[in-house]
C-alpha cells in the first residue's frame, strides 16, 4: 500500500494543482512510482482517458508529470457546472446525472465508497499518492460530510501540507487563520506549511518564516517563488481569460463564453513568439483578428442565446463574411451550425438557431460521447486548405449528435464551408503539424515568414513540467517532505 502526502490550500487557486504536479514529477525523477489523486474536482476543463473515462484536466496533467497514464481512479468525482446552482455529476469517469448544488450536498456522502475504492486501488499500484484538496478546508458551512479536504485526509490517514498564496496578499492570515479554524484532530494532520508564488528576493521573507513557525507551531516546508513556466491552468480562475491585448504579429481572438470549457485547447499558441491569444466578451472587443475561435462550452444552448443577445453572433458573422476565418471546437462547432436542439433537457433544454456558418444541425441526447481520437484533415479548400492532410490527436467529450450535409473537415468528422470550420476534437491544434501550419499561414497572409521553432504540445509540456519541478525541488525542503511521508500520521 502506497504512502501519501496531501496538499490543502487556504483558498482556491493557491497553486495546489501545480505543486501536486511538481511533486509527482520530483518523485518520478527520484525513482518512485507516484500518482495524483483528487477525490472531487469542480472544473469545466476535462480530459478523456485512454479507456474513455472523463476526469479533471489537472489530474491528467499530474499523471503526465508522474509518467503514467491518466485514470478515473485519480479523480473519481468530477463536477461540471451547468448553471450557477447545478452541475453535471461524473462518477468514475461516467455521467451520473445533473444535480442542483443543494441536492448534491446531501448526496455526496453516498459517494464515499467510490472514493475509497478508487484510492485503495491506486495505492495498491504505486509507491506514493499525492493528494490534492479543493478550495479551503475551513469553509465552515460546507464542512459536514467533507470528502475532499480534512474529511478525506482522515479517511485515508494522510499527512497534510497547508499551502498559502503570498502573491494575493495576507499569507499570514491565510495560514494561521486556517489553522485556528481547524478542529484539533484536523490541525494535527498538518505537518508543514508552504508559502507559494513568492515574487522578489526570497531572503527577505526569513522573518516571515520565523513568524509563521512561532505563531502556528508548524514547520515551514518551503517558500516557493512564482515560477515562469507555461503549464495549463485548471479552471475559470485562470488569468488567461482576462487577456485583451493585441501584442502579437498574429492576432487570435477567442469568444469568452459564459460557460467556456476546455479553453486549454488554445494554450498551444502561447508556445509561439509573435502570436497573441485574447478573450473577448463584447462586440467592441473583436477588432479585426487574423483568426477567430469559438471554444467549447458546458451549456451550448444557453451560450448560443448569450452570443445572440450580446450582439457577438452578428459581429462574428460580419467578420466571417468579410474574410476572417472562424474555427469552432465542440460546443463552438455546434454553435456554428444551423440549429441546436436539446429536447430532453440534457443540458438546459430548448432549441435555438445557430450562426449558420456551417451546414450542420445538432440534437442533444442523454448519451455522452467520450473517446480519444487521432486522424488527418481531409482535402480542404478555402482558407483552411493549408491543413489538408495534417495529422492531429486529441479527444472528444460531448453530449449530442451533429449531422452535416457539408464537406467533411477530418476523418473523425467536423465540416467546413469557405473560411469557416469546426469539429469536436479537443486538442486539435496541439500537434506540431497542425499548429505549425496554422501559424505559418497566419504569418504568410501578412506577407511575413514565421521562422520560429515548432514544437508538439506534448513535448513542450514535458519540458515545462521539468522547469516547474526544478523550481519546487530547490525551494521545498524535500528531506522534510520525505520524512513526513515516511512517518505518516
């Protein structure tokens, strides 16, 4: 049975996911078989495992850091918000149904056997399990029947590192206040503190470390600097979604849908110097981009209504008719069609007209399609002809079936019409063959030549994970970490 260590945060977005990935990579480098585990994740960025299970994208990245295949065992419960008060509940990689928040709060304790089974199976296969909590362990109104923070730590008898985010300020209040609000048996599980995202001269925080240790009675396991590595973010707290500037030679605009999902599909473009990706939510922000992308969404019908009411639908159609290429992925692809219908209320129900940029229609059903895919672009004319024959890989995860009488975009489906194209494949731009061709074409149409390096996203991400692990290893007391793991609770 594996030993474990758990990372809990003082709040959301303190960097738990990245630190979990870093520790998975460090343990791998040190010769251990490590695996990530997050009992419950709430995120719209998901991933499909090789056996067709849906898990949080962060756990897939952490598995990659550990050098193992991602599995539903690593994230037995995934909540994908469909409205402000409800989510699709995914258990062991498969849809269990849609629930209102209050209903799920009452139901979640019934999922403890699924959590324990997944954890124990994972622990039988590996040396170290790196567990990630969620949000804060001291949301006092939500602590009953906790299954993701201290409740889980007690359930699997795991020591805890408590992580605070100094970049957002108030790190003393974060860490000491959290410890003060924990019950004594919970506080006893905390074996060390981590100050994360430090900017500036780290030696100047020596007094801060002393204060934390004196006030808390806990050892500071490390002060980790803000690391400049390009690794995809977990959810809508990502700063990427606030990017508005046009500082690149090639300008790619992305529609920031209210229920945007899998925006990690666009992260590949950050690898390229001279390419800017900006997210727009108003017609006035569109400008004249070199390319427009409509990404995935967890609520296609509702977001199509928003697109129309915001005036963005008409603006997108005007740009496209004037020559701007538009590419849709998953929900974005569905929106580019003629009609979208949800007769059974699989998402939010109803039927709406799409953008009619593509000759296709989508009907939702209760069955969810989940699979990894790879293939080639078909013979294409129009703007996207440069992609003809290009090889891609990725995954599909969607409710609904799209029927098209247009021309096929890839051998995995999708269609195109002039300078409009769309398909269901998340990660469609990740291969060097696809992203390289696209960037070169955007440059060529400006009368320029792209001479930079073209790297497959998977290889690039491997290098970035090594950068992250190196930074964390330098600034965490790894001897202490290993001792905490060995001693347990």
